[in-house]
C-alpha cells in the first residue's frame, strides 16, 4: 500500500503515457511548480496487449467520429456566421483528426505485428454454366424440322 492513500494507488495504475502534467504545491515552504514532459509518446509506447490495443482502437474511432461530427456542425455554423473562434476550432480539430488517424493507424500496425498471421483462404472457383443454346438450323431456315412458315402457323386454325 502507498502512504499517500487510495488516490495515489489508483494513479500508480495509470500508464505513464496518459499522465502529461504534474503540479506541485507545498504551502508551508511556499513552493509551487508545474512539471510538463517535453517528449511525446511514440509508437513504442503502445502496449503489447492486443485487448488493450482493441480498446484504444475503439476509443480513437469514437473520438474521430465525434470530431468529424463537430467539424460538420462548425462548418455549418460558419456558413451562417463568420466567427473567428469557430474557424480556429475547425482548424484545430482538423489537426487533431490528422494526429488521431495516424495514432489509429499505428495501433492497427501494432496489432497486426502482435497477432499471428491469418491463413489466406483461397477463393472458391466458380464454374459458369452455359445458357442452353437453341438447336442448330437444319436446312433452309427450318427450326426443329419445321419451316419458318410452319412455325408461325402451327396451332392456328386456318
């Protein structure tokens, strides 16, 4: 157990890539500060657990859908009102979308790296059957032993 209580224990379980800033305040000493890491997580920071990667993949897909929806709404609002803040938000969302799509691709690549290769199933061979062909002509335009004139008048009472 930690001497900081249950909150510190919960924070210890959070991966380092998620924690981005630490604030320090010691009132008796008059010390206040903020520590922010400069390094951004890279592809190597992705976990080696496929299930965790699947969860991350779903979270990124959801975040992308929400940002895309937000951008559609912002773009519609910009048609009606020329708002500088909306334009800035739209531009920032596009940058974030680009990063999230790259992260999603990195997650997919890592998953493909971790999963065993799947055997490629051969496509079934489809044999096309020929449509039935009419019997060949016998003689001068006769079909099936009847002349064309017989064929036209067959079954008619003259």
